[in-house]
């Protein structure tokens, strides 16, 4: 009998007030790749796009970056993200996980700059790259716990 393990294909979200960065793990659950940036819509079209991405990429779970304060406690932005998580949970049967995302945007920005990506393009890619940073940190932390 197969024992289900942690989800392999995860869709990660870096949720902001205007944009949602999206990344996905490879089928082995080892590598995170930026996918796109979804604009938040007052009419809720972003929910449809996120669910469509989950279907088309065959995601088994969502991972939402939780922006904790430097001391590790939730602030106003983390509470807004938790409200987003509750909205996502109402719309999907997939598990919705959270992961500490402190410094993910700064890490993504630095990686894009180090890769020689021009400033205008960096701004367009930053949210998806931050989602990939969040996801890669999560994947790495799970792999280290198993070893």
C-alpha cells in the first residue's frame, strides 16, 4: 500500500496588494521555477487565473508566502495574506500551505540583478521570482527534514 507523501507539484504564490507572483515546483518536488505575475482584480478574476494555473500545471497544493515581521510575528500584511489564504481555501479543494517569506523579494531582486536582468524587466519578473524563492526555501526545508 502506498503511503501518500508531501505534495510534489506545488504552486507557490507571493501575494501583494496589486500583484501575485506565481512559481511552480518541478514534478519531483525539487526545483522551483517562476511562472508569471497575476494582477489582482477587484472583480476577482485573479482567483480564476490562479485556479486555472493550478489545473494546467497539475498542482497538488498551493503554497502562500506569509510575510512575517523580522521577529517572526504576524503584522498587518501577514493578516491580509491570511485573509487571502482563507479566500483561496474557499475556492479550491487543494491543500493551501503557508511558508515564512521574510526577505524573499530582496533575495529575488538581488538574484535578478546578479543575473544581469535590466531594471525594467526585473520589476516585471520580481514577484514571480519571489514566489520561486519562497517555494525553493520550502522545498529545501522539507528535503532537509527528511534526511
